[in-house]
């Protein structure tokens, strides 16, 4: 496309990350609200993210890509683009008004209940099913990379660590993504892989993420402990898999246990989890309503500030 950065008016900052800065923006000509993810010059994760978002253009639980914005044609930007292999300068994305689940948790100031979490789990699984069918592994699933709409829709975002598996058993144990949500087999493939399944790593991360929503804090380390790399690796590889407290429902406890099976070969697949009673289809509408109510509550709280 011939989209340019100057076609967009930046309104506010939605988030900062390794990849760059995400702005709430407006397409000047059409007035359409958007999220504009602006990358550092030559950032190769921008090209990867654009490729995967185009591949997944029809997946309903993956954030929509509206436009890929190439580097500006100033001499400095052009040389950076060449050095970086023509990485795009920015991506115009569908704006998700509820922000990320990490932000929602922060705004609420308390853990989420099982109902809205079921809406997150079901929709994230549907997103993963579509991605995995396209041979895409996300590799960085976590609350800050799951976005919410005003109606409780959940979409997977941030493919800066994603990968398209060209060969069936493409090794995928490299340390990309956030260590905190990494599965045991990505640290130690020999001990935990079993029949190596690169897609199982995304299921582990989803399990950690939804347990975090339930507890209100990262579940693998004692609350408040700084998540340094060594402590995380120890907790993930040598510790017991974390589990929801006894007060949680049997369905939720079992669902999390099936995600956080330490051996990748024994972990539930996305297809199996979509059949799990915790995410039963007949409860999906009510669960999504419960999540929408939390989004409305968080927005209300923001207005009061
Ligand atoms: P990180 O390195 O922290 O994972 P990143 O630089 O790769 O982040 P993203 O994860 O894509 O960038 O976005 C960072 C944050 O910006 C998200 O956590 C979310 O809060 C916000 N954000 C991103 N995309 C959107 C969107 N389409 N709509 C609303 N908010 C968004
Ligand atoms: Mg992110």
C-alpha cells in the first residue's frame, strides 16, 4: 500500500513495548480511529508481524491489520530501511477500545472472576486454533498481548516474536518472547518435549496468563519477587506447575492443569481445550457479557480519576 505516517494523526499513547510505541490515532481522510504501532527504524520484528497479520487476515480472534506503512523516503530513513531489510515503519491496526488484559487487570485493581476468564480462554483458543492451522506459533502470549473490545471480544495481538513454521518440525526453542510465560520445553527441550510439538508452547503461555487473571498477579513467582531470568527458569523447569486455589471451580482447576502440564507431549491441545467444559459454547455469550461489564467498569473508573 502507499500509506504514509502523515496520513495518521496521533491522539495518545496506548502502550510502549520492545517493538515500539502504540498510539491511539485517527486516519485523517476517513476519520477512522486506529491503533498505530510505530517501530524503530529497521526493526525486523515489524516485517515478521506484518507478514503474520496478513496471513491471519481472516481469523476473527486476531487483531486486524489495516495498513502497512513503509519507511519514509528521507535519505536517512531510506538507508536505515535498506540496512534493516525494508522493515515497515509502522502498522495501522484495528483499535481495541478495552486495551490489553494486563491493562484491564490494572485498572480494575482486583483479580477477575471465572466467567470473564472463560470468555478470554475460549476466544484466545479460537485465535490460536486459526493461527496454528496457518502454521503460525505466537510464542509471546501473555495478558499484555491479548486485547479486548467493548463487547467483550478478545483478540490476539503482537506478533513480534511469532513464527511461521515452514517445515513440520522446525525447531522453535529459541529464546524469543517473554521468559515469564515460556513453557518448560522451551528452556529444556530434552527433558520436557516428549513428541515435540511447537504449538504446545502457546497453550502453556495461555495457562499462565489466565491463572494470572484469576490471581491478580504473575503466578510462577511469589508476589512481588522481581522476575529475573534465573528465578523464572528455576520456577518453570524445577518447580511444580502452579494451580488455582481450592476455592476455584473443578472445571477451572482442571482447565488450567491441562494447560500447565509440564511435559509438552502430555499437555492438552488447542482442539482438546475447545471441548473442555470450562469454555463450553453454551456459556460463551454470558461469559463475553461478563467480560464486557469489566471493560465498562474499568472505563468508568478511568473517568473518575
Ligand atoms: P511488548 O514488547 O511489551 O510485548 P510491543 O512493543 O510488541 O509490546 P504490542 O504488544 O503490540 O507492542 O502493544 C503494546 C501495548 O499497546 C499493548 O499491551 C496494548 O496495551 C496496546 N495496544 C497494542 N495494540 C493495540 C490495539 N490494536 N488496540 C488497543 N491497544 C493496543
Ligand atoms: Mg506486547
